[in-house]
C-alpha cells in the first residue's frame, strides 16, 4: 500500500504518541455529558462540561490556541491554554501532544468550563484533553481564500456516495436529509399504530419472487439445495397474514430488483406496504391523502414543499384521473378496448419503439410513461388501470376491462401503487397463467405462479385494500433532492477502480502518451529521455497493464493509448 506524505507523517505521530505512553485508541468509556447543541442552547457561564468529537480547525498562538470541535449536533469553539491543561511543571500534553501530534480530523475528548470570548463566542475553556482516535488519513476539507472563494470542496458525487463517512464529516448539511428520513418513517408508523395496524416482518429470501413485475436477484441455499430470490415485493406474504385473521398489517421492507440504476432507481430500495381488510381502493385514496398531509407537516412544518423549482402541496384532497383518460388527453388516442395489435399501431404513430415481448399491459404503461407522467406535478391519483396491467387487482365494479387500482404521481413520478386486492382464487389463478404466457413469450419481468398464495386465497381472504409507498422517492420529495443516491446512506456503486501502481519511468512515458497519442515509438522514447534498459522496462510495464499498445503502421512502430 502506497502512502501519501501526510499519511506517512500521521503514522509517525501515532508512534510518537505511543512512545509517550498515550494510547491512541483507548478502550475505556469516555463519559460525555454535553453535546454542542446543548452547550449553546442552554449556555451557562462557568458550567462544567465533558465533550467529545473531531478536531476540525486550530489557531495556535504560542501558549494559547483556539480550535473547533465537531460532534453529531454541530461545532463549538475550544480554547486551549497551556497552563490550564498542564498546571504542573510537565507541559508535554500541550507542547507535544496538542501542538505537534494532533491533526485535523482526530477524535478527542475534552473537559472544561463554558465561557464567552470578548466577541461573544460561546467557548469551552479546556482543562483536560484525551486522545480518543488518531485519524491516519487527512480529511478533504474545503479552503476559503481572502476573497471568499472556496476551493477543494468534497462535492464529487462519485466520491461522496462511495465515502459517505467522509461526506457526513465534511458536509454536515448532508445529514439533514437522513434525519428527516427518520422523521418521515416515524410519522408513518405513528399514523398506522394509532389506527391499530400491526407492523410485521416477512421473508427477504423467497422461493418465488412475487407481488410485482420485476427481474429478481437469484441466489442459492446450500443446505436446502434450492434457488432462492431476493424479494421484489412483500405483498403476497402480507396478504397471507390477512387470510390468517389480521385486519391491518404493514411493513417497511427492503426490496431488490435486478434492473438499471439512475437518479430515481437503486437495486435495493425501501417500500412501505399496508393491507387493511374490509376496505377498497376508494377508502385507500382518502387514507393516503391524510397520511401524506400529516407526514409533510411533521417532516417539514407545513404541507407545501419546494421540489426543484416547483412548489408542491400535499394538502388533501388530490385529483383523480383515469389512466385511459390521461392518455387520451395527452396523446389524442382512446385506447379503450384495444388489443395488442391495435396498441402497437398507436405506438407506431407515436414513434415509440416497442419490444416484441411486450403485451397489452406493458404497451399501455410505456405510452403513459412517455407521454403523460411528467404532466402530473401536484399529487394526483391515476386510477382505473386496464386488467392486463394489474394481475393482482380486483376487477372494477362498474367498468368492464378495468381494475380498481390507483397510482399516486407527484412531480411526474410514481410514489405509491394501490389496489382493491383480488381475492377471487379462480380469477387470480387465471391472471397468473396469463403472466406465465408472457414469460414464455420472453418477458423476464412477468410474475411467477405462486401456488401457496393461491392455496391461501382458497381458504378465503376478506375484501382488502393494499398500498405500497416508495419511501426513497417520498424522502426525495420532502428533502428537495433530485437523486435517490442523496437519500440513501450507501447507494449501490460500480466497483471502485484501483489506483494504478506505476513506476516513475512508467509515469513519465504514460504522461507523454496521454499528451499525444498515437505517437511513433521512436519519438516517444526520445521524448522520455530514458536509457535503453529503463525505456524497455517502462513500455513493457505499460503494455502489460493494458495502458498502451504497440502496432506497426507501414514501416513505423506506433504506440497507442488504451483505456485503463
């Protein structure tokens, strides 16, 4: 492992601390009794405090020094005076440990008393110092010049998401979204618990990935010697519990779908699903409006939130628009009663390219997604989906060919999906068999037939309404974030590229090649200024690492730059 100059120096300081008899990573509990917010909000001159956190800045002035301590709630100024923390003859703790062996980012504990400086800054007069953790890597802290320009900010999304631990330290505002996320989930729990609904847990590893149309992750159970799937939804298990006699159950579930990643999709995501017996989708729409209005108030202080440049109001009630009506409004085509062939003709006129595996449901969904979704900025219920789009939904009570289903759209994206749940086991079996036919046609997202779920329905499931709410997308809206990665502590990332370990000669040749490629091999060698032996070793090293290649063009050997 190659260490930077600063990393080498920090390791040397680590050794010097140990040589002084100081344990850089002590085992005993440090008895913190005050945090920064409390110290400032309930400030009392002369109050004794014990605090801990990261050392984030220092201004050393001989026998005295000002510093900043950052904990989970914010920052507070520290004042170090050599004679206060070293009242005896031995001044090592200040002169050596604090001034020379501590670095920005180190975690320390301090004891002291609160006071205000001459300019009114609430400060801790430090009387005791304990090293709690020596940081071996320097933090990427931003710097501000005399004109107020900021440099070296840690704002590269790739680095921020990959090193969230650093992001949270140097960009404290990032934690606000995650604090609000917890408020949102707590608010939902409070709302449901007050109604007597039971929070439950259902399997993540499932023998059949049911409850949604999506491509699953597959794994293998060695002891049972069977394939298992990471769940794509928890719907079918929650409905089994309704069959078992619970009248209202909900779960915050981690679901997994082996599909693409973008600003609104992550392979691992959080969904809240709720199922309530003896209800229908009309009742569920009212519940959803009231729930989201309350969640918005508790998370943000009001019902209106700013999302990008749009101001969105979660105050109930929300408009209700049939999906086929929405499509006719925004495309001019009435899709009512159309078969697959007719829908393909419409898609052709709309200049949409369709996959041959798509059936009626997916084609309608594709048309709606392309031409309609983005129009619905304020919370809107899109209702009454065709039967082919909704294999788990009860047929509409008065509109043949449609189902009692709604999706809630906000800011042009689906936030929730809900049904009057299909509880007719014969109809459900026929719907599953239709999904099987789509699977045989090549649709790798079609549902499996869950025989055990069908058996459960045959024992009788009461009329039920269910809903799934995408927690990640809801949090994005209520925190004004346009990327799902901003509301996940650890979003899925591509494998990290390992830094190239090049010799100095290889670096010289590689830099020349990056400046101008392709380049005649003889010219490159002359520009490098390397001896024959050093040159041969460098060019062979670069070709072996896949960074360069050599090929003949006529009478000339040319060197090419390859992707690392």
